[in-house]
């Protein structure tokens, strides 16, 4: 049975009133829905931003420029995968600190995460600018798009510090129970980016014609504007994670905080890289089936991008809610939080899947055109594979709760096994019998295997028993080194 009250705050006399939502109280399902909705909206805005910018680049500069942005985006995804991991680790620890009522501990974690990521971005930015040509050569970027990609990627590297700071602040705020603030500034960033892209590409009005550099510059301007606005807002509203006076020293990463953020963050980022690498392999296999099938699969991927967003948003919100419950000592509440996440995923993702299958032709013609022969092939792919994202969502929700307890190895093992030996193994074994359908059916087969393995890992009691909060003030370096101080970390499964 869940406990109904949280432990008294230990680190501060009272909980912050502004910018902090107590996720340990109230009806779980409606709270999780309201808390995850802004994250979902942010994800959709990001995807739409990329789609609209691609349209501007493609129409104003041509296919070579559009292909150049795709090559550059691969590099940026690799960088932000690591940032996502560090940010999620900070989200978990900030959430646990707020659940325990330890505002100062939350600021200490937040400051270390910001200091780490800003330091990394200031190193990566100049190195990225210098080694961009070498990166593109290593990716075998075609010569006809090399110059476009080099110009675009170098300017995007300049925007990286702002983008990273914005992401980390947003994820830290989510741990404090605030998912609205980052959405507001995502709207600012996307709005500016979409507006400035055509103006700077084509040189409309008094603005110079910058070509593909204009598209990247629009992203940079939007990123810095959103970052500056977000920082000002955090201090103007006196949100609980703001750092003042002596607290600014928290921006110098504390070794213990850094140990948690890196050791937990790297595996979380590796999950993103693993999913991306698997996707690249599947694209290559689809390309072997010819141009028509490749186009059909490409359109399916565009649709699936939106189909997987609800589960990702629910999982991120669920991690913050579960982390606060762990911090408050409400371990028994984790089961109800997970069930609420599963209900939301099955309802939202399931409904979207049914709508997609019911109206698949008009949706797919948006990407392929009404007369394309690839439309029927894409419809076939949808009917065989789309429902796998409902299963994928179940796995991601279970991982969201486990991540709040510091479990990061089990998800890598589960995803790695499901996406590589099982998914690809099924494809190899079934292809002689099923042909290309083996590729599409490999998605639900892999997702079903992931659900089974994730459920087994989730039901193991060890991570719950160790998902406890230890007051950092009581943790000496000696006890931490001996493993007696859990430091909000659960042992990996």
C-alpha cells in the first residue's frame, strides 16, 4: 500500500512555492498527464521545427543543401545524446532532492550539471569548428554537398553552448516539477528559428543573403535568444534552482555530483546512440530493397517520429515524479506511478496508432505525393510495424521508473539484446521465407522481446530496496568510497 504522506523536509524549512510542483501528492494519473503534456508539446515543436526548416532549405537552396543539413544533423545528434544522458541524470537527482525537501542539494546537483555541460560545450565548439571537414570526410559525405555541410555544421557548432544550457536548465526544472517553463522558451526558439530561416537564407529586406549559413545562423540566434530569456526568467521568478551569491560556486562541479552525473548519464546517453545506430542499420536494409521501398520506409519513419513521442514524454515526466517519490521515501508509490504511465501510453499511443492506420493514405501522401507508387508499399509497412510502438512505449515507461532509482545498465542490456540479436536475427532467419516483410515484422518482434525483458528487470526487487535517499551532509568521503553512502543511486541491474 502506498504511503500517503512524505517525510518532512530536511534541507530547508519549507518547499519553494514558485517553479516547484510537488509530484508526490494528488491523483497520480491526472498529475502525470498534466506534467507530461508540456514535454510532449516541446518534442512536437522540435520535430515540426526541423521539418519546416528542411522545407525552407530544400525549396530555397535545393536538394544538395537539404542533404547537407541531414549529414550535419547526424553529428549533432551524437553530441546531444551525451547531453541528454547528463541532463536526465541531473533530473533524477534533482527530483530526489526536492522529494526529500533538500533544495540546497538540488541546486548543488543542478550547478554541477550546468558547469559540466558548459565546460564540455566550450571545448567541443572550437574543436568542432576546426575538425568539421575531417568529420564530414569520415562520414563519406558526397563531394557535391561537402561545402554546404561544412558551412552549416560550423555555424551550428557555434550555437551549441546555448542549446546545451537550455536543454540542461529545462531538464533540471523538470526534476523540480516544472515542465511549463521550458515549453515557453521552446516556443520562443522555434518561432524565431522558423521566422528567420527564409529571411536569412534568401536575404529578404535589409538582411544579407547568406544561403545555407543563414539557416544555421537562424538556429544560432534562436538558441541564444531562448537561453538568455530562460536564464532571465529563472531569476526574475526566483525559481528554486536559481543560484545566487555563494551558491554560484556550485557551477564548479563537485566530484561526488560529477561521479553520479557521468556514471549514470553516459549509459543513458548510450541508450539514445544504440537506438540511433539500430535505426541506421534498418535504413540500410530497407535501401537494399530498391528505391520504391526505400522511399516508402522513409515516409514511414516520418510518421513514426511522431508516434513514439508520447511514450518518450510520459517516460521523462514519470522519471521526475518517481524521483520525487523516492526522495520523499514513498517507494510504495512507484507501482502506481508506473501503472499510470502504462495507462497513458496505451491510451495515447494506441489511439494514435489506430488513427494512423485508419487514415494512413492521406497521411502518407503528405510525404510521398498522391501519385507515388510508394504509397501502397508504405501502407503495408504501417500495418505490419506501426503497432510495435505501443509495445516500445511500455518498455520506455518501465525504464522511466527504473531510471529514477538510478538503474541504467539494465535498459542498455534490454535494448541492445532486443534491437540487435533478436530484431536483426529474426530478419536474417525469416527473410528467405517472408522476403521484405521480415524487415517490417522484425519491429514488433524486437519490441515484444524488449517488453518481456524490461518487465522481468522491473519486477526484480533489488533496485526498489536500494532506491533510497541518503542525506549528502551525512556522507563523508570515506563512507562514500566504501559504498555505504547510496547518494541517491541504486545498484545497476
